[in-house]
C-alpha cells in the first residue's frame, strides 16, 4: 500500500497559540490553505518608519509559500523585501450572528494570520512562476489569454515569498450563544444571516469593440461565489 507523507500541523508559538476560545482554532494546514485560497485580497502589516502600516495586497499560494505582489516604488514593499517582520491576515466573513442579547451578537468567519519575514523573488523563471500563481489566483485563465509582463513591467514589479511556517487559523461557525438570562425570551429572534460574495455580469472596457465575445475563463465565473462556505 502506498503511503503519503502527512503535512505537519500549524506551528505553536507565542504569537500563534490561542489566548481565548481555543476551540475555535484549527491546527491543520488544510484549514490555513483553504482560507488563503478562498480570499482574493490579504492585508499585510509591518512597521514603516516607526509607524504601523496595514495595506490590502494581492496574493497567491503555491504549496506552503505565499506570494505577495507589489511595486518596486512602494516603501512598504521595499521594507518587506529588506527583511521587515510581517503579519499577514486573510479573512472570510460567512455570516452575521444575531443573538437574543447584544453582548452575544457575533460573526461567523474564517481567519488566517501568518507571521514571518518575506524574501524577494529573484530570477526571471522563478519570478514569472510567482506572477503566474498570483494571476491565476485572482483571475484564473488570464495567464494564457492576456499579454504577459514584458521586461520593463517585470523590472517595476516586486514579488515577495513568505513561508507559511508560523501561522494560525481561527474559525467561528454555527448558532449564536444563548445565555440563561435569555432562555425564556421566546419572542426575540436569534439566528445567522449568511454572507455570500458573488461575481456579477462582466462589463467590457469602453475600448473593446462591440460584439467582442467575453472569454470563457471570465464568463464562467458569473454568479459563482467568490468564496465557498465551510462544510
């Protein structure tokens, strides 16, 4: 019988260990990968000139490496490339939780937090691979359809690689909490309002000639959820 190596569980460090509600933390790497793959934008935080800075960033995952996209002219990207400590977060909102008490209102969500120092992706072949991963995460099918980056565009683009060595995943799902004080409040509704993100109908650019067909890799995403709820 063929055996396959198992992925190591997520790291347990002072920064990734739960401090409250440990039952909401997931220790398997599949949960981390699922959150990163379900989100189209992550947020990268770092200290820049002594001040905290958090910015939305395009990302893509290749195994246990997270690629981050940026401009060579960006100060925060240059700081990250120089070895600044990063904190990357990605969150999927699955629902608004309504309880019988305001104190128990909450959200159903899946959130990943990664700590570490990124390295600059160098070498034409490796950089093109990273850009393909980023492109296919945000807009699947585009790498083989649109014009690929030329040398000038590649020179103006930085790609950072962050290993998923130190990470945590926190998940809340299910019904709202019910305190004993609210158990008999039968006239007060409680439940979950699901949140879904979907793609709408493609809108062609003004310079695209009338009648130009929308490519299949774009039209196939119409009405498809950008993120799937957890099973």
